[in-house]
């Protein structure tokens, strides 16, 4: 019996809602149109936000460190500390004021990469109102990351190591070249014990080639000693990521209908209260 009563009450409620929509259909249509127009106006006049991404590679910076750097930059944006943000990124305060988001995310956070060299790949995402500052921001962000104290110390240590190894290998090559020349000239070889093992010219040639390859590897590593390497720079798009026309129209129309329904609800409530008061007055 209770179930039937509940079903009847639900049907009555649905009937009342349907009747209310039909009786106020014109008002709802007007609210839909007005809301859509407001959404279109917002889309036309709201600041356009542009987004671009670049890919960086680092064998020093790790995910936790970049998260701290990102958090620091994001806090400056939230606090509207434009002066400090501009100084860190080497841009003007006007350019810094246009930035709404800076995110540096490790690819390994969402994807496992088999990188035998232990390099970390980062995606830098920037959102800004000024579409023309991406090339400047690219250099500013890379230099900001390279200017980190931890990074600078590690880079300097590597530079010193590679320079020392290049010099050491160079000395070994000169020593072997000198030994080779003495052998060709038929001169007596007054060499160290380490050189006596390489008295065979074939061994000397192969050792010199091996050391030259090693020296070239160190020189190449020295050229790439910077901890932050640019894999792909910002690609600038003319189409903004927000606001979107479809979302603006949908949001505007929804807000218009919501307010109209709220207004109708208030009117219905006031009418119910008035009827109740009249009934109490008659009693």
C-alpha cells in the first residue's frame, strides 16, 4: 500500500513539473537565449589564454626537484609577485603579468621510460595571455633551471672531471706517439715498464686509436655538460585554449535556465505560503 502511494506521489510530482515547464516554456526559452548571448559576449571579451609546451632533458634534475621549482614559480603567480617572477625568468614585468600557469612535469610520472643513461624527460607547460612571449620564456625557463645552485655545482664538478680526463688521456697519447716515433727511427727504447708491454707496433697503434676515441667521448660529454638540454621548444599556436566557444555558450545557457528555474521556484514557494496563510486565516 505504501509503495503504491509513493508511486502516485512521484507521478503527481512529475506531472506538476511537466505542467510548470509547459506553462513557463516561453520564459525558459527566453532565459536560454539570454544566457547563450551572455556566454557569447563572455567568449568575445574574456582574455584569451594561450598554451604551449616544450620538452627538456636532464641527467641531474629529478622529479622532486622540478616540483619544488614549479611550486615556487606558481606561488609567485598566485601572490601576483610579478617583480620577482620577472627577475627569475629574465622577462619584463608586463610579460610576467600575462602568465597564468607554469608547470614542469616529469614524463616518468605517468610513463615508464627505459633510459639507460638515467636521463629524466620533462614537459614544461605555460599558459599566458601574451602569445608572443613564448620564445623569450623558453630561454628564461632553461636559464632559470640551469641557475639552480645544486645544478651549477654538479655541472662544475663534471666540467672539472672531463677537463682532467681529456688532459690525462692527451698525455697518454703523446707518450705513445713518442714511443712509436722512437721505434720507427730505430732508436733505443728507454721506456717505463708500462710501455715495455706495448713494444709491438700493432699494440701501440690500437692503443692510440682507443685513447683517441676515449678522448673524443670526453670532449663530446664536455660539450653536453649543461644539465638542461632542449629536446623540443615551444610551438606557438594562434588558437587560444580558453575560453572555448562551446563551453561558454553551454555555461551561459545553463546559468540562464538555472536562474529562471530558481525564480519560478521562489514564486511557487511564495504562492504556497500565501495559500497557507489564507487557509489559516479562514480557519
